């Protein structure tokens, strides 16, 4: 079948049926309004494909996630975050030369303009790191105003992409140092991406950071798992904002704001706070589950449920295993991991969650690993944003290169007052 028919008031209209690589099907309704005078209405975009994309594939029923065709489990096992970023943005695995040029770009663009560091001074120490991140990423368009995309010069895009991936890491580490009242540690040219971040976070004038390769491996894995997830809330935001032809810094900044919300990337902080509450206040896991099921209570079990996954989120599976092996490798015992495991076990046996196909998502176990790395809960969503940066950039570029190019502009069904006159 290559077309779909819609019947309105006994009139029949035909629309092309589009088939994706994995045989998923979509009705192309771009001519619907012109043909019928009707629009579609889809609250929360549950059935609306906003674009055709060649970047990430998800099968939510089977729990499959692939970047550019490669399975997430294999990528998390064998690649670094920097290689994954290249794959997402440029569509192929980098050759040795491409990797070295890309890494050099990241290294050369890791330092913030020194004047930007003064911004941190005026920020209150209790400022949420996500608020600082939004402000500082947007500030990049103040400091680098001449580097907007030039279709005739792809090197400009390469520079901006490298700058964003590299500088978000420096901004994140500086905002942490600001929050604990320690001097900034500048990026180093001799350290790899993740080790450089750990060094900026944990070195201090009184105690240098001792390079920890296992921590570096775990951080690479975490960032790879967060690197893209097709048309979620923040990525759709980046595409929509970017479709006005505003610069990449501003588009990505909008994505960071969208990510912050507790129903999206902000859930990782909520999960840890929920587990801490259970631990500290002595709530039972059963009480928390009952609260999440109570329709008179707005509380949700953070780290469970997903719009697309109606099966175990493959990222959560990888992170659950990584939590156990990283903690046991260091003889660390985190009571929050025990609570999380108990919570998951009960949830997966509970009719309410089974019926609604609610499984752990990426945010359920990531916080336990970040804690084990010494990263505080207030920084968790910032870590997510560092990981997601290559995905946002790749999606922005794909949107930008789509022909014919169109600004994103949904419609509405107006349900307000009919025309009336002032008294
Ligand atoms: N706890 C309790 N009930 C839940 C949960 C949850 N975590 N998630 C969904 N439900 C229930 C809803 O109440 C609803 O029940 P109903 O049919 O009786 O009304 C049903 O399951 C369907 O939920 P929706 O909200 O319609 O699902 P939607 O696809 O719109 O939302 C979302 C997905 C936002 C992720 C939701 O599952 C949720 O709020 N989860 C908790 C927050 C979270 O972990 N977010 C991170 C997601 S991953 C990411 O963004 C990186």
C-alpha cells in the first residue's frame, strides 16, 4: 500500500504513505489543509512525526535504540563519547585522521573567553547549575557573534559544533566550582574529554585530581547513553527554535531549558532526591509506590515510564549493570542502589505499572553512578546536557539541511469566545 484515504463528509482524499528503514509507516498529511480545509489535532504530539530523520532509531516496544544504525549497547561498550559525537553529527565513524582533527578542535576550543569567567562572579552561590548553564551557553552567542552558519563554509559549522561540545563541559565544571566556592580549574590540552572534565571538577589548589581510568570509562558510557534520543521534548525544541534560522547557540540553549523539567532530563535529580527521602525519612518503598498510584496525588515515580518505550529502556539496563560493577569494583556500598533495586522489583510486579507498561527509564540508575563519581545531584541534569549536546547539534544540522526548508509552525483549534464587541 502506498497511500492512505481519509473520508470527510463523504468526500475521499488520498495521502502518500511513507515507509521508514525499519518499515515504520506514516501518513504524509502535509497537503491535508490545502485539500480538505482540516488540520490534525494531537495533544502532546503522541502520533505526530515532525520530520524524517537518519540519526537515531528507537523501537519502543522491543526496547531498541540505535545511533546511525549501531546498537546502543555496542556503542556504549566500544566507543568513546567523542567518537560517538562524531558519528551522530557527521553520520559515519571517524577515520583515525578525522578523529584526530575532531579531538584537536575540541581541545583548542575548551577554554572560555576569559571575560565569560567574570559572569560567574556575579551569580549567587545557590544558583541552580542548570540556570547557570542556560545563561552561559546563550552567552556564547555574545562572545562569538561572527560564527553563525555559513552554507558555503562548512568549517564554520565544525568550529561551532566543537566549541559547544567542548565549552559546555568547561561551563559545567566552573558552575560546580562556583557552587562550592573553589577557584576554577582550567581545561588542559593533555587530557582526554572525560578525564579533562573530571580534572576540572575535582582538582583543587590543595589536592590535584588523580586520574582515574575506571571513572573515565563510566563517564564515557553515561555520556554516550545520553547523546541522542530522536524527537524528544528538548530535541524538538532545538529543531523548532532553530527553524526560525536563529543561531545554533540560541537553539541549543532553548533545548537546555526544555531538558531541565522534571518530566524530562530533570527527572534524574528527582530520582535521587526520592531515593534519599526513602532512605533518610524512613518511607517504605511500598508507601512511595502507593503514592504514585494514587490518582488524587500528583506524585509520580520518577525514573519510570516513557512516551516511546513500552518495554525496558535499553539505556536503563546498561546503567543498572554499570552501577553494580562500578560500585562493587570499588567496594562501595550505596544504600540508594539497594532501595532502587527493591523499588524496581516491586514496580515490575505491580498491576498498575504492568498495565501501563511503565519500566525504568534512563534517569532511574544514572544518578547512582554520578553519585559514585562524586557528582552532586544538582549537577545531574547538567551532565545529561553535556551528553545530549552532540545529538542536539546533529538534529539541528539535519533540520537546517532539509529541503524544502520550512519554519516550524504548528496550528491550533480555536475554542475561545466567538467574536464579540466591547461594552
Ligand atoms: N508514575 C506513576 N504513574 C505514571 C508514571 C510514573 N512515573 N508515568 C506514567 N504514569 C501513568 C499516568 O498517570 C497515566 O496513567 P492513567 O492512564 O491512569 O492516566 C499513564 O501512566 C500514562 O502516562 P502519561 O503521562 O500519559 O504518559 P506520557 O507518555 O505522556 O508521559 C513521562 C511520559 C512524562 C515520561 C511519564 O511516564 C512520567 O512522568 N514519568 C516520570 C518522569 C520521568 O521519569 N521522566 C523522564 C523520562 S526519560 C527522559 O525524558 C530522559
